[in-house]
C-alpha cells in the first residue's frame, strides 16, 4: 500500500517527531553562534527612505520575478499593509500615525537572514543553509513541503507557492546570494536612490550605525535592530521612531531560535537512530510519487495515441466506403448513359414512317 508525502509528514507530526527532527539543524551546540566574522549584511535607515519602491523594482528585476499587478511607480499601494509572498521578496510599507512629526515613516520588509535561522533549525531535511557570507539560502531539491520553516520564522517571512500544484516551493529573499558571491550588490541596495540601504560587512555596518546614532542622537532611536534580536541578524535597521510603530516586534529577546531547542535530541535519543530511516522514507515517497506520476503520464499518452489511431482508422474506413459507393454510383451512371446512347439510333429508326421505308 502506498502513502502520500503529506500523510507521511502527518504521521511525523502526530508522533511529535517532526518538530524534534527540525531542531537537529543547530541543537547540538550549547554555545550561541556569533555569526561568521566576515559575513556581509545590509543596513536599512528608515529616516532616509522615501517610499519610492525602487528597491522592490530592483529585487523583482534581478530575481526575474513576475511583474506585479500594480506597477512599481504606483504608490497608491502604500495605502495597504502588505507582506512578502511567493512572487515578491521585498515590500515597503508606509506608517502614517507615528511619533514623527514631519511626515510618514517607511519600512522595508524582507528576510532578515538570522545568524542562527529559525527556518534552518525547524527544517529536518536541511533545505535551508546559513552561508558563510551571511545569506540564508534554500535548496528546493530536498524540500518536502512540510512548511515548518513558515511556522518557525518569528518575522513571518517564508511563503509557499500554493498556486503551484505539482512543484510548490518555499520562497523568500536570498540577499541576492548569487550576486554577492560575485562581488555585486543586492538588487535592492543597487536600486535605492537615497542611500537608505547600505551594504557591507556586518561588523562594519554596526560601527557605521552606532556612529550615525552618536552624531545625530535626535534623529534616531538609540538601538540597532538586528544586532541582538533573536541572536542577531545580517539585516540591520536604524529608525527615527520606536520600532513597534513601524510594525516590528520588540518582544523577541536576544536568544536565537536554535538555542531555545538545544538538548531536544538528547531527550529523544531514538530520533538519532531513526533519522536515516525517516529521511529514506521521505526520499522513497518522493521518488514513488514521481514514478507514479510518470506512469500515469505514459498511460495517458498511450491512451491518447490509441484513441487517435482508432479515430483515424475509423475515418479512413468511412472515407474508403464513401469512395467505393461513389465509384459504383459513377459506374452505374456511365453504364446507364452508354445504354441510353446505344438505344437512341434504334429508337430513331423505329420512329421513321412506313412510306419512307417502302420507297
């Protein structure tokens, strides 16, 4: 009897194994990870952001994402409160009712690329990887679609391609990892016209942000968001108003998600033993699903070919039958015509008067 991938994952959840397995990503260490020393990041300064959405357009272009329903120069969309989705890796939201007196504030939203990512900690197949350069990347080839990453992320960033029935993926900002490994800027940073986004090594960005706060204490809240939140992130924020006023959580603390789960594997030693079995089961289910899908596809193609051939043979038979009938009809018509032509002189002869015959 075969089982579906979804049912298999349901069994894991019912047994309490899915979450425990997810902790394996980082639960083995009792030390808090301080980040790779040369990792890069981005600093967003909302006192410089004008809400132009150029960063959204830049992200869309370099990641070759679908065009949005509303063009990027349509700023009326800022009247809505938006979040990222499977086709939009970054968005800008506007906040009118803040303590700032000279206009609205803006906030750019994207993956924060945690130093110890909750998504990686929750993923039991390790589809997420914290790279040495700082970006959190995703490998769709091993993802089983459990979506634990979406539940685990405190920033509610990973999204799912619900509209892709056969090959759905988890989607999020990658900090333009393919670009930064080549020495290029992330698309959003490159597109920003006001230098609200600064790119560089994380440690340098923190020093840079502290210097801005020191020089302009009246402009900024004395806090670099992301320096310590959830153990720290590679995406950092400066703000002219309290972060809660621009929709950012201030209740996360400084403990990384992975540290909250340390020791879980020690409490359930059987997980270590059955880990290869579970992964083998997931892989087998995935391959079986692919095999069944291919068999169904081949069967459907064969049936279509057979139907087409049968229909073609039927049409050919009908055409031949019609041609035969038309041929017989034509022959009969020609024979009849020939007989009529042959009988015509005799009829004319029979019609002559007797006088003419006597003379």
